[in-house]
């Protein structure tokens, strides 16, 4: 299991700068698993499944994780795939909690 998945998301109250540069790259390297950093603003990953039901089941597990962690991604569901977009809305960028949530999502497979 990724070391980030063992941590808990911490709610952002705003007023903190988003991660940039080397700090962002270090967390991205730790996260791995084909996550993409888009414009240093959000994380994105597409998961593939055999059918709609498997994709829906994963989506529901991600939703339960989001509620438990108090950290809510954008989720796009279609036949055989789910795309997650993760970022901290209050700062319109990335925090460590975004990487934690992404790592936890990977454990749901």
C-alpha cells in the first residue's frame, strides 16, 4: 500500500498556498499509479472496468471514501470507466490531502 494511503485527509480552511514545484513533484512521485498532475492544479486518473456495473460499484466506493474523508473529488462515470479529478476547491489547487485521497482511491480497486 502506498504510504500516502495510510494518512488522513485534513480539511483545508483556505488561506494556504497550493503546492508547487519540488514539493508537488515529490508527492506526485510518491503517489505514482498513473495519476497525472494537470497544470499544477489538479490530479486526474481514469480507471478502466469490464462493464458499467463494475464502474458504478467503484464510483460508489469512492463516494463513501469521500464522505468519510471529508474530501470530495469530481467523478465522471461512463460505461467501463471512471475518471477522478481531485483538488482542493478552497485554494483552487493541490494540497497533501489531495494526494492522500488519490492514494486511498487506488486502494478501492
